[in-house]
């Protein structure tokens, strides 16, 4: 019953629109950081919008009856990871400053929804170990760009904790890859028995 609800065309269309709008807003939110980012790092700076872009593409493909296992693996890993990451960073900012703006509150709910979407739609993904390894390399490489080359999303209140955040982020990446394996690859036969 639940699977049928989330596979309903109207639900997927609504989520496609919401995620597309969120992706556009996310890239807009990064506009100031991108202004002083070297061009060769552009693709790795707006982490959450790129994750939601992957998921928006996945939904769009599903709506026309198609799959792309590479994008699906990227979507599951990055939506789960950056959804949780942004929630944690905003909660830590709240703990550090004692306040949480309306924008930060919106980010907590929207990014929490990203992680939930990643898991809710995991039965419908069609990827195997190869695409997951690609998504793992992409995700860990992004961590290197963020924490070795200093391109991480800006949370000024947390500047003193960047090494600790980098350590947390690495292990969150590993968790996200394991989640994608458990919900994506391990249950491949079950997923294939659930046509979209």
C-alpha cells in the first residue's frame, strides 16, 4: 500500500516539482560562495542542490518509464548524506549561537526531507555494485575537495570546528554508502520484482 502510494504518478510529479524548485533555490543560496570559488571547483561546492538535482532527474526518468542506475546510485548516497549533514550543521549552529533563523529552520526541514526521500524511494532504484562504487568515489572525492581544498559549505559559527566536521563528514559518507548498499544493491532482486 505504501509503495503504491509513493509510486503514484501524481505523488512523483509533485515531488519532481518540489525537488526541482528546491534545487534551483539551493544553487541560488550558494551564489555568494560560488562568486569567489575557482571554476574547477564549481561542481563540488553546491553539495545539497546537486544531490537534489540527481533525485529530480531520477524522478523525471521514472515518470517517463526509464532508469539510469548511475544517477540513481548518486541520488541515494548524496540525498541521504547531505540531508543529514545539513540538519546536523544547522542544529550545531543553533547550539553554538543560541538561535535558529527561519531560513535555518527551513533548511532543517527541507534537508531532513531529502534524507527521508532517499530511503522512501530506495525500493525502486535499479543499481548494482558498479554504480554504487562510482557514487562512493564521487562522494569521497567531494569530501576531499571540501576539507582539503577548503570548499565546504559556509557555516561561519562553526569555523573553529572544521577538522571535527570533516571527520564527521567522512564517516557520514561511509554510512551513506553502506545505506545505499543495504537499500539499493543488497535487495536488487526484490527491487526488480517491483516494476515502476
